[in-house]
């Protein structure tokens, strides 16, 4: 059974759809970098 919130495009770092499917490659890389920085700060 699939959850309707699952990410089908594979871009979401959480596995849940966060709307990144429509971003350009540059926008996606920028968002991913910001997400990784934010989550790494939480783990400190």
C-alpha cells in the first residue's frame, strides 16, 4: 500500500513529497544543500 505523501520523483531527502519535483536542477541542488546544512546543525 502506497502513501499518497510518498515522493515519486526521488528528489525528497525525507522520502515524503515536499514539492521539489518542479525545481530546476540548480534550484534543487541549492535546496538540498540548505536542507543538509540545516539537518547537520540539528545533529550537533
